[in-house]
């Protein structure tokens, strides 16, 4: 299915979603996430593969990004949720896609996004007792010296 | 026996116990630590601990220009550097909306497929080593890999971290006479793959050790977002080179081998077949290699317009994705690496559960994980 067709189908079901300017991503409010996840997992869209979860720190907000892929229909979807930078919280998708378990742990580890009802909410790449969230823009590592900008 | 003082039957009992496998274990292919909960010989639970090789590439990328980051991609999946260079450069070219020349596309296909063979050779060699076929298959595989590494050495001057594919093309054109060498290698390699079949694939001991071990069902594999040969071994025909052809893959004829059961042997067998298909692709690419300039002249500093791009390529280990966000400056605002091994390792606890402790090495070896790209 084409991206526009997918969007029209989703818009009919969830009137509150929107398209992001400049990209083909779909933006949903964070309360909708679980319901939205269950809907796109089943027919007619069959997004059976949660391919990638990540975040972008835009200082005034944090963009949470999910990339889905459908094996039978071979189409993909980029989903975004805008979160506030102070103590961002969102429901976990690990009950629907098992791959979300590690991908969400990584996002928590590097960005400090808390996933509610996550089966294993620990850090994954950094040591378990690490302080701070390294990929936040306001994070400063103890011995990090930035290269001079060109 | 007298001092044991066993009065009743309830005094004799078995106990679950925890052991740590790794991070220095030789068969964990790097620094992977598995915390195993055992009941005798059976594994009840497995918790992987990763991050021992975490070098924070994603943070470092924010302080490097787009070109400066290419050598870092070499160190992600260090046995398939060409494929990593390719994935990154294509993501940046997507962001820049830069078209490259036909010759560059063909050269990229040739080096990427040769590197796929080299990577699969290590995968099957170490897998056989993990099963206890000590040294012989590994040395055979390294003998063949050496020929590919020599070809790469001639092409770009490096033997492991190539840094050959650049934004806008490749570092330099193919040297004179290398086509002949690659053609000779294809002929040589074909006979050697037949030799592997004879030596290893249908070997009774090998079959007994790898058949019906670590069964990965199709739906579980998809749910864990497993990709690459591991997914295809479970019977899912998904290959980006066919489904969403990039470069010039749509011009070549090749099959996508798939497995039947999704056991360790199938995962091995898919890799063997993929090497044959890669040889086929390289042969066709060499036959129709266009003349011309392999590089587009671009500046050293690239400043893509603000926006984002996500690009996936089919790596030897699965689908490697680069998610790049640009804010219009010479540095990526955010660079996310979606490493295939990361998701492939996440399924390991599922496979190891209720397996025998002796099969752990077989299962993790057949998944062909690489810690360099998991920890990043």
C-alpha cells in the first residue's frame, strides 16, 4: 500500500492523527499508542514487524520514532510521538511486538524515555548504574571534548 | 556415605543454579555475557548482558562531519565493512538527493557481494569451530577469505576496515587487471563451496549436532524483528535486494535461498547458498561493468537540507538501517544505527530456553551475531 493510502485508512479510524511536515511520518498523541499498535498489527495493514525504535532530542521536545514494516504487504510506516523533555513517559509496545523489548530499553538507556509496563525496564548498553542519558543534547560526559566545528 | 546423614527422601534434592557464560568465553564471538539459570544440564532462563563494546558511535557522530563518520561505520560490523560503508553512504546520499554514476553502482555491488562472501565464510567457519570441528573448517574458510581480502587490499589498500565507499561514489576506480583476478576467484570459490558441502554440510556428525537444534519459528522470528539469513532460514522470503532493489540489484538474476525448519543447520545452509548467489551477482556485474568516472565530484563538507532519511540495506547479517536527521549544518543532528545483530541477539533467550547447555554454543554460533554492531 502507498503511504497516502495507509494514512487515509488510519485517519478514518483515528481522527486525531496528523502528518508531519517535510517527512512521511504519522504523528499520534501518546494516549492512543496501544490502541493504534493493536490496530495496525492486524488486517488490513498487518504491520507484523516493529523494525526500529528511537528518539530525537529536539530540545523543546523529544520525538519518539517507531518504524514498522509489513512482511506480507511489503509496506512500511514511520510513527512519531512528541513528548515533553521533562520526564517523558509512554506505554510500552512489548506486549504486541517482542522486538520492542530491547529497542525500548535502548531508547530508555540513551534518552531517558520511560516505557510504562515494560517487562524488563533496565539499561542495556550503558552500565546499569550509569547516571544521565547520553544522547540528550544537554548531557555532558565527564571527559568529553567536542571537536572544533568546521 | 555414612557422614551424609540421609534420613528421609526429602534430604536429597536438586537445586537451580546460576552461572555466567562470558564475557571472556571463546565462543561468544566477542564480549557477550550470558547469565544462565540451570537445572542440571537444562537451561531454564537466559539473560544476555551486552554493552561491553559500547563506544557511543551515535553520540560521536554528532561531532563529526558526514565524511568523517565513514571510518566509524567500518568498525560496526568489522567483518563486512564494505556493506556498512554502503549503507551509511546511501543514507547520506538519500538525504543529499545525490545521484551517483553507473560505474560506481556496479563497483559497489561487486565489493559488497565479495564482502558478503567473506563475512559468510567467517560465519560458517566459526560455526563449525563452535560445534567442535576444531580449526580445520575455520582454516579452510580463512584460506578462501584471504583471497577476497587480497583483492580488497589491491582495490583500496586496506584488509579489514576498508573505508572504500564514499559519499558520491567510491574512493578510487578499480585498479588495472583486478577484473581478471576476481573472475579467477569466482571459479576457484565455486569449487571450494562444493568442497564445503562434501566436507561439512552433509557430514553425519555435523548434521547430528546442528539439525533440529535452536528451532526458530517463522512468527517468532518476525515478531522479534529478526532479519537476514536467520529470518530466511525460518522460511520467510525477505531480501531487500529483491523486495526494494537499491543500486542495480534489479538488473541481476539471483535467487533468495530460504530454509524449511529454521534450525541451526538451515541457518548454516542458507549462508552456503547465499555465497553461491553472491558469486552469480559478482559475475554478472563484472560482465556488464560500464566505463566512466566512478565518482561524482562533491565538496568535502556536505550540508544537506534540514530533514531526515531512513535507509536500509541488506547486510550479511540482516537489515542495517541508518536513520539520519539533518538540521542543515555539516554535522548530523542525530544518527541512529539500526543494527541487524541487535535484534537477532534479542531472540537468543527464546531459543536457548529449555535447551541443553551444550547446545547454547551451537545456537548462538548459528545466529552469527557480531558484538561490534550490537554495542555500537
